[in-house]
């Protein structure tokens, strides 16, 4: 195990969707206790593909401290998972953490132990760009969840989660967590997802992005010396249609000149920040995702929150309306399109869905003895 402890010095960049729509990360430092960044290693981790990595590194950002009841059960751990190509610092900003983690707020870090992971292939966790490139194990969502479960239980000593929140990819992980470890959490809130196989337009856009990169001669089978810029440009365009909000894009770029300038800036930023191999792996990690057959096994209070203007999870398909009925304690919340929603990116705006989180916390409040002194 490797352990690093130091204050968080700066706010993180916001996710790709927010950048594409011209949003800016907040600069106000958050008032959060016991901030830490932690690295753990899992030896000889075996992936679903049968591949093994001798040392799998997993990185976490945490706030607060765990509390146990008199039986030794952790009662205040909150686990929050980022979206595709994101990292744990996506939540360390005024827009997210500034609405939830500060004193007196719903997930007050003086009361809760906040755990923010960098999933496999993302952030400071092990990923293709570390050196293995396309020889890195072909990880899946099941691998990502299993690895984090092992760290939580075997390394951190977390034997129970009060709450899991996930955004986009993290929301899909909520379904996997709740089915794979149904007694491990009191509640889940999945923001911007569907509990079915990634197919149709969703898979097509991911597949198109992957093919854009692979068909760029500069990619060189993953052994590129310079970023495959044209391939990444095509990949960005493929994903932009799915994750953006036409309403917000029109408001922020009402003229041709501003629109074209904004697009060029967003693409150049994406090419500069995004490693091509990491992108391919992240886009393909959902290939076996399909929680639909086991939805009835979910035991926790489960809130599925989508927004009406989310092109990744369009409500008109009626998928969630059917699936949520299979979950004993499930609830589907469809946020109407307003001037405050931002398409798929609404998943990271607790100013819109925060009241539902308050309801979920009350609905899932466990009966428990006093905390262990």
C-alpha cells in the first residue's frame, strides 16, 4: 500500500460537458475538514477479461473521518463516483461540493466521511497512458466496482456505505454496486443513467469516437509520439452531440462567430488534456454493462435522477419508467428542462436535484445504536 496525505491545493477542472458548454470552475476554496489524497495498491488484480495487473494503483480524495457504531459498523461513509474521462476532483468545487459538503449542508464533511475515487483508467489511478498503452488490461465497469470494493473493505476498513452517488458513468456504477453488493449501502442516487445495456445511439456514439481515434494514422496502434489530433477532434465531436444542451449552447453562443470560436477552443482543450488511449479504454469500459436482469435484487433505497434534456438518456424511450418498477425501494425522478438544466451535465448540479437527495437521506435513515466512542 502507498499512502499520501496532503491538503488539496487547488480546485479541479470541471468535466468535459461543462467545458463544452462554456461553464467555468468556481474559484472559492471549500471549507472542508481533514482533506486527504490517498493511493492504494492491489497486487495481482485479475480483470474480467482474464488479464492480470501485478500492481493496480487506485487514487482517492477524502474529507472528514469515518465513524462507527457500537458494533463496529461504519455509519457515515459517502462514496461519490465521477463520469467518463473525469476524476475525483470534479466534485471539489463550489458548484458541487460547495452545495453539499460544507458545514450545515446535506453531506456535511464534519459529520460524513466523503470518499471520491479516481476509477481505473482515470485521474491518478492506473491507466493505459502510464506506459502499457493498448496492452493495459481491457477493464470493464465490473472491474472498476470490484477494485474499489476491495480497497474500501480491505484497505480503508469501510464495511458499510451510508450513501453512494454517481454521475454519468458513476451513475451506471451505482446500479452495479447495488446489485453486486446489495447489503453494503443504505442508499444510492444515480444521476444521468439507464439500467440497460449500452446500445443504440449511446453505444454508436462511443463506438464512433473510438473509431475516429483508431483510424487516425497518427495513433499508430496506440504507440503515438504526438496526440492523434484529427482522431481526437472527431471523437470530441461525436460525444459533444450527446452530452450538450441545445438550449444552453444557443444561450451562450448566440452568434456564428462565438459558436465557431467556442468549438475550436473546446476541441483544442480536449486534444491537449485527453490521452487517446485512455479515451478509447474509457469509452469501451461499458461494453458489458447491463444491470436490467437483476434489478429486483437491489435492496437499498434507490433514486434514479435524469433530466428531460439529456440526449444520452432520453426519457421518451420509456426505459426508466419500466425498469424502476422492478426495484422494491426504487424511485424515478425526471427533472424538467429549464434554463438551469444543462443536458447530460445536469448530473453534477445539486442546486437542481439537491432536495431529492435530502429526501433520500431521510427515507434511508437506518436504525442504529450510538456511535462508538
